C-alpha cells in the first residue's frame, strides 16, 4: 500500500490515523455499462487511498478484517503498521 502521509500535531507519537471518508477504490474511474448505456469514467477518481488494506486480517478466514466480538464492527483500532519512506 503506497500513499501520502501528513504529519500533524494532535496525534500521539507512534499512532497512525486515517479517515474512512476520504479514501476509495476508484469508484467511477472506469467506464461502466448500465442497461446498455455506457457511463463514461472520470480518471481523476482513481486517486486516494482506502484504509481497509492496512487493517489487520482475521487469521482464520483470511479474507476480512477482524471483528469486535462485543460491538460487531471492524477492529479499526487494533492494526499495527510500519511506515517506510519511498
């Protein structure tokens, strides 16, 4: 996963945060056909980064993020990452 990092004050040293509302997987960046009509793409939409790729994967199912047993949501706060300058 490659993306831009912005260092700001207000986040504890050693912590990485990402907003789920600002990333995506290029929705609308490729042409699609709906009922025989081609909806033209906007290649500018193939930008951004989605944080799901950085989340810890369930070691049993291996195709989904771990889930919080009590709340049933994804464990957004339990993934370790390593940042490397490229």
